[in-house]
C-alpha cells in the first residue's frame, strides 16, 4: 500500500500486517516509526493521508498515526 502524507505529499510504501486501529479512534492506519519518518509525520503524531492499494488500485482517505513501540520492562 502506498501512503501519502497530504500535508507535504511525501510517500512511502508499506506492508499491511494487521487489521489496524479500532474504528472509534478515527484513524485509518497506524504506521511504524520508519514509515512515519519517511513521510515526515513523527512530530505531528496524526496526519491526513491518502492510501492506495498497489495491487488493486483502491484508494481511500483517512488519518495515520505513528505506532508507538512497546517498552521492555
């Protein structure tokens, strides 16, 4: 899937590996720190994005949030 930050038009290609955030969060996708850095959204936290499914061409709009790492105790 190609994810485009609509604030700066930077893009990254990501692999979807789970069902994503709960619908009540208002977010469409959570991104890894590496993907968030590629589209320059780390400091913003949540940004509007365009998502394009590369194999099928389906496009949607939503918001993305950088996924926080789990800290080891």
